[in-house]
C-alpha cells in the first residue's frame, strides 16, 4: 500500500484513534479539577458539588464516545472531536468556581456545556444515529439548556437547579430503551474507550498521592503511606482490567441488546466507578500529606469508601450482564465498608494500609479460586447464570 493510499483509506475503527487519545488529555485535566473540588474542603456538601460538576463532564464524554463509535475516522470527525475537547476543557477550567462563586465561572461552564450538547445533537442528527426523538442526545440538549439558563442565578439557587438537571440526565436513559436496543455497537472500541477513562481516574490517585508526597520531607511514614497508596491503585487496576474489562467486551459482543449494556453498565455503571476512583484519589492524597493524622467524617472514609463504591459498581455491572454476583467481590466490598466505618478512629496510614490489604487479598484470592479462563465463584440473582 502506498503512503497516499494509506492516508486516504478510512474505515470504522475497532481501536481508539490518535485524535481520541488527544481528546482524552482534556479528561485528565477534568478529573483532576473535580478531585480538587472534593479535596479543597471535604464534606458531604462538597461531595455533592463534585458529583454535580463531574456528571456533565462524564455525559459529555460518553456522548462523544458514542458518536464516533462504529463510524469512519475522517477530518470532519477529528474537527468535531477537537471542538468537543475544547468545550470540555473550558468546563474543566471553570468547574472549581462554577457552583460557589458569582456568575463568571458558572457562565463559562454552562455555556461550554451547552455548546458541546448542541454540537453532539447536530452531529448525531445529521447521521440519523437514532430513530426516536427521545434519545441521549436530545435529552442532553434539554438539560444543557436548563443548566445554561440557570447559570446567572445566585450560588445557593444555582446548585439546586443544576442538581435537578443532573437528576433528569441520570433518569433519562430509562426512557429511551427502545432507541438503544437496535443500535449497532463497536464492542472492542467501546471497551477500550471506557477502559481508558478508568485508567485516567486511576492515574489521579497516583498524581494526588505523588504531588502531596513531593511537598513533604519524605519521612518514613510518608514513604510508607505512598507505597501503600500505590498498592491501592494497583489493586483496583487488577480487579477491573484482569477480568471485568474482558467480561464487558464479551457481553457487548454476545448479548441480544448491547445498547442496553451501554446504558446500564457503561453510562450508569462506569460513572459510579469513576466517582469511586475520584474519592479514592482525594483520600490517598490527604493520607500521604499527613499519615499520622486521624481525620473525621467523609474525609477519613474517602479511600476505603471510594474503593467500596468501585467494588459495588462492579458487582452490579456483572449482575446486569450475567445475572450473577461474584461472591469474592461482595466480600471485598463488605471489608472496605468496614474499614470506612472505623476510619475516623485510625490514623490515615492505617486506613490506607487496611484498604490496600483488602484489595491485595481479594486479588490473590481470585487468582487462587479461579485460574485463567475460569469463572469467579458466583451466586445467581434473578437471571439465568452464564459463564465467564
């Protein structure tokens, strides 16, 4: 094949393109900004603020990913990706001040989000991507208009309007199941794209912990906590990528309605996974900054609590795909919840150590009870059980 022929050939891609990987760089920054919102003053209120800001960024990224799935890579597609990336970049820049300061940052966040939604709606409509009027892109456009219209409101009112738009966005996928049933899915591409987002969120735990450690004297307690934090990240990586990612690709390729798997496991389930990982990242950063400190409330429980959310989301995802629940992961989630419940009684280094111990133990246990190609021990819940 000549160089000219290679450059002019465009086929539907099964792997992420270089343009998509450039687009993902914006997501690295967006996840970091969301983590900063939660880490600035950790409480239930800031946890809610972080979710309200993370959700539009997440749904925007999902919309772009669905838009380019199973289509040819062209210059026009690359330009759409870069334009969407610019919108998400502006949203990420404005995110930390969008909810608790006067109008400027809120207008930038909401305006960029609305522009993103308009571009996605126009792009999917021009390709006849959905046969029904009510679909992810039309609902996204409506919530984008609502967020933009409420951006000039005072801070205390703005948060409630944006939270309401978030609830609509979260509930909307239940309304357009018919639009998703017959949609063609590029399984390998979607699994890779969502896996890359998980890598980005996992990377935040390394970045937060490393950044905090680099600003200290690196005494033995800090170094020990830093090593334990790395084990937490590696343990979560192993749980997801060693089995769950392959299981997801299997489900998308074999299930009769893969569009519903996209809705339930990717759009819903992976939002929960990313939320848990952001909480883990902030918790590990706090722990490395002051290993001997005993935190209280939400701040103390972020690392084990976020890891528990991650495990519970994987359990629910598996149930949605196979109709069974992996007992090893239920046990791990219970163990992490127990650590979270006692976290306000322990120094930060002990909380991170216990979190790492649970994750490493469950990784080892799964290797021992289920070798390559063997399913995890599971209990059928409400559906016909299928092997992994």
